[in-house]
């Protein structure tokens, strides 16, 4: 009888240990699940904070405001839509039919310590280039007007000096006739500044 009672008690203890062990295992799983949820929530919050910082970093300047891009201070003073650009006896017209020029007037200051070239024809690395952004991801590159004295391409500017001129962008009439905003973006390597011109 004692053996049966002892065996029964031992079986009960083993069963309770197994049951408690399962409970501990489930509790551990629940705790691990809670920790994973907390970590995922933290990562999600960090990603949202990063997205907010990126949006804050993507400031869009207005005409007349100074945008700083590396050693350059860039101020867009005006934008005009024109069918052609004239200088002396030369008239520059868009290559495409049904297009006009968005003529962006800028004042650029070299805040660096050495002479540098703004908008080089053949840019490399951190050289500045410009494009117009429109609508859902449309981009229009600048047009070099050879022989136009106000063209800002290949402008060599000494340190602490400024130069005024124009940058021409050939854009189709559908862009011109739209009421959607136009943004001129200046890029230098991985950095850029955006200026709303319409």
C-alpha cells in the first residue's frame, strides 16, 4: 500500500512538474513575444523619427531665399517661361516642338576657400548640376546655351565672390500649362537643395 501511495505521489509530482514546466514555457513564450513586440514597436518609432527627420531635411526654399549647398550659396531671383532666348544676333529656341524655356535667374556665391566651377558641362563627383522637378517624378535637365553670356554653365567663381546669370530648362507645353508646382533642384554628390519656382 505504501508503495502504491508513494508511486501515486511521485506520479503526481512528475505531472505537476511537467504542468508547471509547460506553464513556464508558455509564460516564457509570452514574455519573449512581448519583448519582440516592444522591440518591433521601438524600431517602428525609430523609423518614423528617421522619416520625420528626412522630411524636415527636405526643406523647399522659395524665390529670394538663400539655399546652402556645400560651399555654394544659391538664390533664385526669378523664373520666366519664354519661347526663345535672345542675345545680340543669336536666338536660342527649344529643340522640341511644343516646348518652351523655363529661364531661371540665379545669384550664386562661392563660400569656399578656392576658386570653383558652378554647373560644369561635364560634372563629376561633387560637382553641381541642376534639374527641374514636376508632378509625379518628372525631371528636366538644364540646357547649355553655348554663346549665351548669361548662361551659368561652366561659371568659374572665385572664393567669397558671386555671379548672376540664367539657367535654361526646356520643358513641354503640358508642364507650362499645368498649375502643378515646379521645383528646381541643385545636386552636389548625395546632397541637394530644392527651390520652388512656381
